[in-house]
C-alpha cells in the first residue's frame, strides 16, 4: 500500500475555516473534495493527515471534511483502514473519529 501525506497547514491552509465552499475557499468541503476524496478513490493508498500547524480547526470544518466522507459514500471501515490522523492534540483525533462514526450510525 502506498502512502500519501497531507499536511493541512502547509498544503491547504494554516487557517482552515467553515463547513461549505460558500463559507470560503478553505472550508471542510473544499478540503474533502480537493485532498481526501481523490486519494481515497485511488486503490491501495493510505492517507496520513497531519493536523498540527493549522490554527482553529473548528468542529464545522472537521465534521464536513471527515464526516462528509461517509455521506459521500465511503464506508467507515475503509476510512478506518486508510486514514491515519497525526496530531499532538489527541482530542482532535478523537473528535474526527467520532464524526466518522456518528455519521455512519445515521445510515
């Protein structure tokens, strides 16, 4: 399995904000569609997401970026197998894992 590393602060924005693209160019929806979906559609690719360095990772951004993957049709098990979250702030990782799980339970 190949690995792709995405550093949100360096490759997307140091100040990501908002849920939808109408909220601005650095929204959770924009991050999901530009970075996450293309990599997850590539078979046998593990996606390492580095969260440190970005300022103000709000719940709306995180829920749309990661919870939105399940709404877009990616199974929770695939996301658990192929997404690796890295952060010194363990609470961010747990929050994202909850969004992925919470959305899955709604189906």
